[in-house]
């Protein structure tokens, strides 16, 4: 799925692992709750979903940022998502 956003993988050792870089303990829970809410909204067809947007969360500053994404029609996973959502 990340291949939609990143064209190639980083070289080995260039990006630290979660264990090396550290992950704030509650961060997976916060992101998991956001993902669960998005799932419920999509199932119920209610609210504004994050389709076409990427939400970034900085836990150290407790700030959210949002980026708008354009569809890449040549990406295979974008086709799968489009078929799933229709």
C-alpha cells in the first residue's frame, strides 16, 4: 500500500527501526483509534472520510497536519481501493 506514496524503498540502515528510533508508547493506540473511526465512517457512509487526504500526526507536539493527495491512475493498489469502495 505504501508503494502508492513511495516509489522505492529506502536503503538498508538509512531509516531507523521503531526500536532504534523509539515509538511513543501510546502512539499505536492513538493511530489505531483514528483508523477504527475512519472504518466506521466508511461502513456507515457518514462524515468526511480521509479518502484523498493523508493525515500526519506529531505526537511530541500533539499536532495534526493534512495533505491532499492526487490519484495515481497507474498504481495497481489505487485500482484495488477504488474497486473496494464502489
